[in-house]
C-alpha cells in the first residue's frame, strides 16, 4: 500500500534525507540531488504474506487454477523482489499440500533437469493444485492482453495494481462495469464500491452505466456466502444486456 512518505524537491526534509543518504549510507547514485524529490517505498514481509495468503484463500475457495505474483523484482530486488520471494515462501509454508510454485519448479530443474520439473508441474496440475508463479510487471501487462487464459488470480502491490486493474477494466468495457472491493480477509471487514467516482454531472440523465455498482453488490453477496443472490444478479445482468436494455 502507498505509504505517503514523500518529500518535495528543495524542502528541508528532503535536504536532510539526501544528506543522510550521502554521509551515513555512502549513497552517491542520486542524480541531480539539489532538485530531486524523494519518496520511500516500504515493502514488508508481514504485508506481503497477508496479501498472498488472502489471494490463496480466495483461489482455493473459488477453485482457481493459478496465482501470479506481479512485481519489478528484476530492478527493485529488495522491495518488489522480496515481495516475490516472501510470496513463494508463504505459499510453500502454509499451503504446501495445495500449491505448486515456480520456486519449486526451479529447484527441481536445478537438481533433476527440466523434464523432471515439467513432469512435477504437470502432476500438480492434474491433482488440482494451484500453480503459484510470478511475472515481471511490464511483461505481465503485455501477456494479460495477448494470453489472458494463462492467468487467473493476481497478487501485486499498490502501484502495479492500479495500472493492471484499469487496463483490464478497459478490456471488458471500462470502469463503468468494473466492481471494486477492499477486503480484510483476517477480520472479515469489507467495503464494496464502484471503481469510478460519483460523477455528479451525469445525475438524472439516465446515461451512467450502473453495472459497476450492481456488480459490487454481487461481490458483497458472494463475500457473505449469499451465492444464490449473487448468481441471480449475474443472470439478470446477462439477460438485460442481451436484450439491449442499457443506458448508453
């Protein structure tokens, strides 16, 4: 989650921080330090594992086939790279009997060869295990558009998630049809809302697509295990759209 730890260019705070980095940490890689703003991006083991645990619980409950950890760990090794590593660690430690990870695949490949690794993954898939894999964010943004069937559940960090969710919403009709939710899978607390804003300028014009709000309600019912009510909403929307009873 975005932590909001940012300091503006030229501020006393950023001068202190850059001075500390230079003098105490021997950092000499900041280009144009006199005019740079600085932001700090904390990525924790606890936050990562809570997210990946929630993603796996969802995948298990909904009979999903895979979970993809999306990151830029090839560049940011100790933040986004750590996210990937902690995600695999959590998956193997807590869900070892339900998942097969690409980290396991790599270990088998190193020890016994690629054929053995492929066989192990195929066996896991045949047993209905969830394949936990990872993808570099920029590659993922291409492949999710060109090979969407290769992906199912996605776990990623806030900034990557913003890009991905809006890009994928565009593929199915835009934010007017995309539901949204903020769910704490530990406490069970949840808020469901449309992904778009209130759009007051469209009030009363019968132009706004209500699907985002309606589908957010469907998600809420499903979260409450009111699956029959959720199914009725989906079926009703399908019939309504097929009948071309739409606002736009």
